[in-house]
C-alpha cells in the first residue's frame, strides 16, 4: 500500500498551495463570523476529513462557539462511495441550536445532505454548512454549502483533510491524482 501512496503523492498535480488554502480559510472565517457572531453556534465537525478543516478554521473564529463531532461516511477509506454508515452522533443536544457543519469537501453531497437532515430532525433551529472544497460536477447536488473555500474540477483530490484510501489527509496543499479514473490508474 505504501508504494501506491508514494506513487500517488509523487505524481499528483498541485491544485492549491498551502498559502492559497490558508487564505481561503481566512475568507471563510470572516464570512462565518459575519453571519453567526450573535447566534452561539454549535460547530459540528464531520470526521475524519473535516477534522483538518475544523481545526484550522476554529482558531480563526473569534466568536463564542461549541464544538462537537459527527461521523457519517460513504467512503470508509475507499475511492468510491456506498451507503452512509453512521459511526458517531453528537452527544450535545442540537435542539434550538444554530449548527454549522464543517467538512472537507462537497463532492456528491449525499453525506452532507444526510447530516443536514439529521440536524433538523434533532430540532436544530438553523443549519449551515462550510466546506473547504466544492467539486464541480455535471449534475445538481442535493445540497449547496453556505460557506465554500475553494472550487475544484471533477478529479480525485487529497490534502487538508481529504484522503486517498485513508492516507494523505495531512498533505499541506490540495492535490489531484494524475491519470486516475474511478478505481483504475490509466
């Protein structure tokens, strides 16, 4: 597996540098503060990819907030999604709270839409979402993020929380796999 990971890492295209990602996080933080400053938000970090984004974002937010985690995954360290598996639900009650869901990427939107619906079903008064990356697809998604840092074309990306088979979340930029089509390298 490590040989495959090293190959992916060494051949990937850099889409956004660390500096560009950090600037996008700064912009997102300002937008979030502007909208949620007086709402006592509960930030809901989507594990595992959202941990990097949330960790980098919350230090920029100068407003009172609380932090929780949720883990609903379609990928389970694979390169294509399946059915949603609920691994962790928040311990903090969502009733009458303003919730901000933080995730790494808005890809197909199925997981984010399910988490959004879950928050509303738990009685959240309002639900917003923030994603570091929004992937451009040739079809509509079931949800649109309220705060978006960067946009990428429809390629398999990793870094800043996004992974390749569970690896490379810690890459300090956003990269796209080269010559990759689904689960097959061309």
